C-alpha cells in the first residue's frame, strides 16, 4: 500500500473565525495538516520561515505587513518556498492582482465550498500549475496595463519558448506541456527556465503576468 504524503499548510488571516473554519475543513482530510497560523503578514513570513510548509493560504488585507508584501518576502527568502494561494473576498480586487505579480500561484474566494478549498490545496501542492488559470488570465487581462512597445525580452524568446509561455498562461503543468509538445519533461523544464530568465521573473505566475503586461498574449 502506497503511503500518502501529508501536505503541510499555514493559514494567514487576521480573522480568527476564518482561520478556525479553514483549519476545521483542512484538518478533516487525512492528507492535509495545518501546521501553523498567522494573524498578520509579518507573522506569516515568520511562521513560513520556521515551519517550511508546502502551502500558505494568504489573506491579502492584513495589519502590519499585508499579504502582498508577505508573499514577496516568503518567496524571496526561502530556498524552497511554499506555494502561496491568496484567499480573498473579491476576485477582481487589485490587491489580488498585485499578489499574483508578487508570485502567488492563484487565488480562492472566501465563499468557496469545502471541496473546492481542499482540492485547491492539493492541486498547488502536487503540481506546478496555476490555480484556476482562466480566472487568473481574466484578472491579468483586466488589470494589466500594456507597455507602449513590447519589452526587449519578447523578441528574444525562441519559437519554442513562446509556445511554452502560452501553455503556462493556460495553466498547464510541465508534464502536460511535454505531452502536448511531444518532448521530454526535462526539455520543458529547460524552456521554462529560459522563459523566466528572459522575462526577468521568479516563477511561472509572474511570467504569465509579464506576458499580459507586454501584450504578448494578444500577439500572433
């Protein structure tokens, strides 16, 4: 019998009732464990550094340090950072867009049901895809302000790298991209690394945001 790996989660929200509800939902699952909580962004950074969770559920509006800055600090200071998911009341909030730019891999609405919450945590912990890519694309398109002229990195992308970037924007995992492009996973990983380097971004979410801001997604 295969042993199931436990996904370790940190909850960051300034409302105790929200954290209690999230803990109750996640703790009921045998493969999920809430290992820590934080009531401020500063606490979220400290707890993430200490406990090294797999996933952080991050509220964006918190005292001291907001969720956007906390996300930036967590991703910038940990060698193997957790996947950060924004938990928000309004999906079109500019705070959410800024959190995605900071490196959050997607977002969840606070009104999401228990099943959606559980599946979202499992998805981001076990794959490298964006969470709810169609919603992320819509949010990026709504908030991105395209530059007057495409940045230099657009012209530096090879044909394969451009294809990979479009697949990233569609929310595909490396394995899915490999199957679609009929190449090995290692080749896709190399292309993704090149895309991040050329776009000057830290992760695939930021690369997708950069693609929208550059007008790359509208180009043919």
